[in-house]
C-alpha cells in the first residue's frame, strides 16, 4: 500500500501513465535529497522541476481532457493517476506539489466554462509547459468570496476594464493564464475571466510568503477584458469557483499521504539503528506503540482517500456522495497526517529538527495542508450538513467497484449547481459495518449506536447549533463513522489483513472516545447528552498477539526499505534557477 520509489512496480493500464510516474521519481532521485533541501532553505524557484514537467509534457498529459488533446495519446483527466502523481510530489516536497495543485485550481474554471477559445488556448499552453493560477481570495476577505472587490467595469465599446487585487495566489508570477474571480460593476453578477501575467496592466506585487513557492499578491490596473477572456458569469461563475474547489481540495489529503510516507521511512530507519540504555530504540514498548499507531493512521488515510476517489469517478447528478467524502479527504486525512508526524516526531525527537533530514521539511509543511482550500472549520461545517441524511435517510445505490480505468472524469467539469446538498443520500453504513466481525469494530459499532441515539433523542438545541466548537466536536464523531465505513470497503478491495484492520479500529475507538469526552466536558452539553456521551467512551480490545503481528510483519519490516539518494545521481537537465 505504501509508496516505495525504489520498488515502484504498481500496475498501470497504459505505458504513458507508468512513464509519467517512473520519470518523475527518477527526476527527484537524480536530484538528491541534499539539493532538494538546499533549494527549500534558500527559497529557490523550482525552475528545474518545471523544465522537467514541461519537457515531458506531464502537466499536459495529466490535466488536459482528452477532447482537447489534439489527437495526442493518453492525455486525459484521470483521477486515479492524478492521485498517484499527487502522492509522489508530496513524497519529495510540498513546493513541487503546490505548483501542480494551484495549476489544477487555475484550470478548473477554464475546463468548466463554455469558452472554447480559451479552452483551446489553454490546451496549447499546457503542451508548451505552462503553469496556471487561481485568483479567488483577497487580502481583506480571504475565503469570503461573497465580498470580492475585484471588478470589471463595462466600457462604451462593449469591453471591460478590470481593477482590483488578489492575494495568496500561487503561481501568479509565472502562470500562462490566471483565472480571476470578481464582479461586474453595476450588477450583482459574479464573473470569472482570465488574465496574463505578461500584460503591462498586470502587476505582480510580491511574494507574500517566505518560501520556495511564489504565493503572489497581484493587481490589475485597468486591465482590458473582452468577451473572449470571460469564462462564466452570474450563478455559473459562482458554481465554477466552488466546483473547482470540489475537484482540487481532494489533492491536499494525497500530499499529506506522500509527506507522511517519506517521513515514516526516515523515522523508522533512525530509530532502528539507534541504541539508548543498552537497547535499540525500537525495543521500547512505547516506541512500538507510536510506530504502530502512526502506521495504521497512515494506512487509514490512504485507504479512505483511494475509496473516496472511486466515488468521485462514479459521480453523477443522481449520485453526489463524493460531496461528503471529498471534503473529508481534505479535512480528515490532512489532520490525521499531522497526528502521524506528531507520533513519529515523538520517536525521533531532536533529530526531526536537523537541516539535512526530509523530516524537518515534513514537520513544517504537514501543518499547512489542513489550512488550505478552506479551513478544517469550513469543511466541517459543510460535512455536518450531511449528518441527518447519512444516519436516518439512507438511499439505494449500486455497489461501486474500484475505479482505476483509464478514462476521462468528465462529470467533474459538469457538476452543475452547488445547491441542493440537503437532498443528497448515502448508502446504508450499517450494511458495511455488519460485514465485519472483528473485536474493535464491534466496540466501534456500539459507539456509533450511542451517537445515533444522541442525534435522535438529544439532538443539539438552537443554542448548541450556534456554538461552532460544540458542532466541531460533534462533527468529528460523525466523520469517524464515515471514515471507518470507507476504510472497511477498501480493506476488502485491497485484501487488507484482519490484524491491520482491527488495529486501525483500536485507534478509532480511542479517537471516538476522546472526542466524546471533549463534547461531554462542554459547559453547554445537556444532562441527557452527557449520559449518552459517557456510554460512547470505550476501551479498545487489547490483543498483544495482534499488535505484535502488526509490528513484526508490517511496521518493523519498513526499516531499510527506502532511503532517498543523498547526492545527485546525474547532472539535472534544467535552466538556471532563480530565487523566488
């Protein structure tokens, strides 16, 4: 299940996909860890990486729908292989993943639009190796896009002049096109349009972050816009902004998976070789517990994210379950990633600060992912909207198999209106859980029953519903149920051993108890709610033989499985990098 670049023998349906992943791994391994760390510390713009992906047309192959491929073979928007590429970039460094992620965001409003001229231009720019940017947020308003001040001013000749600023916009220094969100003066209409950073009326003000990434503030000074540059207006523009985020925020979970996997290899190699008090560090029981917990959390992250991708690929106007699973990959998987790094850091301690370790970069960057594309709080507020239908109004759906076929995910660019979330139904979680007869899954099912009872007979009052902290903790309990459901579904697909699955639920029982205790301690929690919450607080079933098997057969075997090349293997084929 875990990525190992030295043994990357995964099955791909076509040679193009295999070559994309193999060549990307080779680029980073040839560059070497020392160069990656030096570029990160010196904030060097990743021109060598962009030269590589442009030369190999990797972004073009992965992010061009086949209808705009101009006959090129194996160009498509295929979520399966996009997940793979996300994971590889996260494994080597968040900066490389970031330029890919914000390019995808910038492309979203373009591919969603009906503007064929810009679509054809975009396909050409991708083939030429360009990156893209997504101009949505503003300095004074952040993610509050209702309050956007970027404005198109109509002119007498039927054209427009764009005035305003955008803030925290990745790639806006070098993008081929920047998809920009704003309003049309004198109307209530939202609008999406494209601009070029090479235009004289476009000002790249500064990099607002002290990092290798270029996260720009840019300003438009009476930038001329015609109907040719307009992607969408009114409700369509609003929907394009949210549907683009629906597509792309899912990637953040995969970046976390990649970061955690690399950090895990480093941590277990260090701990397995280090002797303290006449014992190897990995002989201490509490160290083994930290490693096992980190391992099963990481496995859970990947199982859930892979299964969520199946539902994204199977989505339609009649099946929008992905709108629950997708924000959970963004919110739940990324926060689990923080916990994995915390567990590993507790093991390697001061080693995690050393400048030549990948871990030093991982410990910093893992914190960013829960805070991008909407905070955890914003995504939790969305997730809670599905709680009633999930528990009390299940729907009927055909089984969704693993969706790894080489095909365009066309529905992602035709998601339609972003309203109507209250009408979305989900398949019955009880059926999934009933198919598993493991000790800790049984405990977890009891916890679920008490949560459902709380929602039925002691549901939040109006005052509690206004208390964001109360709802966040309640939402954490709900997301654990959904998380466990998709993990069980994918454990069957990937033939996960019972010992690993039950150890996963050992952790989940403890997590559920922790959130129940936090909710129990809230001043606003009622007596009836307290009674039910106390019954949710459970101890997992302890099984020493199971734990030892997970440690021996799954965790300790990762010692020595992967170490990144320290020095360059060959001279990188790149232009001279400039400082961001």
